[in-house]
């Protein structure tokens, strides 16, 4: 009998894949200018990925020319179908036990995979685990902005009904079998498809989070999240999809109502702030009136409450400024009056 031997290079590659069973999926749509940084952040992990797959969602800026520089990176092309469909293409092509999704304009920090793998070692029954992140500008410089990562409580589903505990999708590591069980991302969701996925999974499984920073979220003018009416619409759609699963559970019902109120408040406040800032910098012609009215139509009571509070605060600030400016004038008038009185008294015989 002849003993079959395995190619040592294949054996080494498979051993490496078993020790780091993570597939990193990088989705890109006309973000080729950022793609190399994203790929290098995935390849530069302290615990390397088993594979890196770039999914080109019908780009016109030739991401293939970037991917060609990296022999260990696989490129999958598809006609433009949206982010949810691109992510589905990626995880279905992946062979890793775990999957991380990285947008081409964002970055993983070196300990990203190692941190989340440790969480899975601690809680292997979780559907996904996650960490935190920080913001960078288009040039990669750190931005000192508030982050929105929250630790989940005992009932993760309640926590996600009340709001999105995860501020950046790249901080999440999924079990691939759980993604397959629930059918992947919903391609009908034009945005917040990640949040809708968190809700579907937390109805069935526990999750585990941490607060260490493991990714960088790049802020620039082409961010999908800058379309506030779209983000509000899809967040509320994700919430409405939960109604059939509440099963008369009063705690889940209260959490859903809280979440709907928070989403409306968050995006109404954000839209009013953007409107005000645009008015100050660009004048009346450039103000986003349509977006403002779209958000108002979706949350009129909350919108008016926030706008009223903002207006009252501005009026109080302006009144204080007027009062402060008038104090020196009143002081000078008092001095002049005193001097006039003294001069008259000196002129009396």
C-alpha cells in the first residue's frame, strides 16, 4: 500500500486557516481610493485572517487594479445591487468559521480579529461579538468625536430594540453558520441592514461585546449615513419588522416603543443641526429643505419639540448677549450723568 502524503505548503496553509478561521469581507462601491488601506489593515492583524475577499458592487473606479497588488486577496465582482447583497455575496463565498465585514473606506486596527476571537473563546454560543471604534477623517487623522458603542444586558434583544448598541459594523465578528441560518442580510434594506441583522440574531442567540477600540470609522462626504431621511426610514422599518415577534411580551413592547422614540429623536436632532450649520456656512440657497421636511413628516411631534427647545435656547443666548452688550453703555451713561451733575454743582454761585 502506498501512503498518501499531503503537499506541505497546502498543509501549512490549512493549519494556518484552522488557527485563524476568520474571513474578512471588504465591500466596495467606488471607494478604490481607500481600498488599499482597508486591505492592508485586514492583512496586518496580529492574528491573521484565513482569507480576505473583496466584493466589488459594480464600481466604476476599477478596484481590481488595487486588488491585483495583493496576491493573497480574492476579488469577486457583481453588478451593483447594494450593500446588503454585496455582503451576502461575500459571506457565501467565504470558508472561514467566522466572518468580519469591512467597508472599503474603513480600517481594522491590528488587534481587531484577536480581540473578537477571544470573546468567542469565552462565549462560543454567541451569534456575534463586537468591540468599539474611533473616528478618522478622509485623510486618516483621528477625530475626537463621541462614539456610540453600548454593552448589552442580560436580554440582548431588549438592548437592541431600545437602540443600536453597535456604532460600526466592522467591529462585529459573526459566526458564519448563524448568518446562514437566518438567510443573510435582507437586500431589500437600503440601509441599516446591519441593525436589522442584529435584531434577527439577538432574538435567537446571546451576544457579547467589549469596549476596546478595534476599528476606525472614516467620516467623509460620501458616507451612506449622511442621508438622514434614508437612515431614519430604514431604522423604523427594522423596528416595524419586530412586531410579529413580540408575542405579548410587555418588556419587549416597551423596548420597541423606546427604540422608535430614540431613533426619531436622534435623526430629528441630527437633521436640525445639519440644517442650522448649513444655513450658517452656505446661506439660504444651500439649505437642505427637502431633507428637513422629510424628517419632519416622519416624526412631527418630536421634531417640533426639538426645534422649539433649540429656538428657545438660541433666544435666551441672544438675549444674554444683548444684555451683556448693553451693560457698558448703561455704565457709561451713568458716569456721564454723574459728571454732568458735578459740573453743574461746581458752576452754581
